[in-house]
C-alpha cells in the first residue's frame, strides 16, 4: 500500500471516528446510557478506541474535539442547567477530555509490550475513564466551587466535595466498568484488521 493510500485510509478512519463522536454528543441515547438512576457517558470509549487503534495523536484529536464541543455547547446549547456554570471553563471542559486520548494512547503503547493485549485494553479503559472523571470532578471542586453550582447538585458549597465524591463512587465507577468492558470488545477486532502505524 502506498503512503498516499495509507494517509487516505487514516484520514477516512479519523473522519468516521469524529462523526461518531459528534453524533454521540448530540444524540443523548448514544452519548449517555441511562441505567437506573445513573446516566453513563460513552464518549470517552470512542476517544480511547481511537487512541489505541490509531495512536495517541488521534486520541488527542478526538478528545480535544469532544472537549471543544462540550465547551461551545455550554455557551450556546447547554446540555443541562449546570453546564453554563461548569463547562464554560476550558480547564474543566477541554483539558480532561484531551488527556483521555493522551493517557489511553501512550498507556497502551507501554502496556502492550508487557502484558497481553486484552488486559492492556482493559486497564486502558479503566485509566481513561478515571482520567476524565477525576479531572472533571476535581476541576469542578477547584474552579467552580460556587453556591450556584452547589445548588445544582442539591447541596450547599460546604458539602459540594462530599456530593462530588458520591458522583465519583456511582457514575464514575460505573463508567469505568463500562469502559473496561467495551474498549477491549471494540478495539481488539479493529486492531486485528487495521494497520495504522503511528504507534511507534
């Protein structure tokens, strides 16, 4: 396969992943799965799959796109009443999502050399999901610790940290488990049948 063909194939795959990510963000049933009282975000799974199959650069592209969409929507088309209070800060909206792709991509490059692929992908799923959860919740606590945000979480500013800890222990852990299952399930067939080579 010529270098031009490889570049075209990579660009096509990246465009497809970006399209899936945008659809997930704007179609609630795709981007957030309601399970009982929880609503589990699935966008980080697309970011991590792109990162392990096509490399950290693609992971950062996908994560950065997710973050920028989150940031812009908070101004013009907020997904919730809390979004304008939280996600207009790029340190909360963009940086965690960008780092999901970075962590997933480079962690997989290292782990695949020392353990079996399935276990490497399972760990990547856990690490990527926790990267997003911990940085977003930590960003809320550090940069959006206001009475208005606390009220949105049905508490007061003094107890916001406790409520965010509860979110971590419920939604955060559930999203981690979901990612640990789906990242290997999706990425293993793609790694078998694609040969993108920026994973040096």
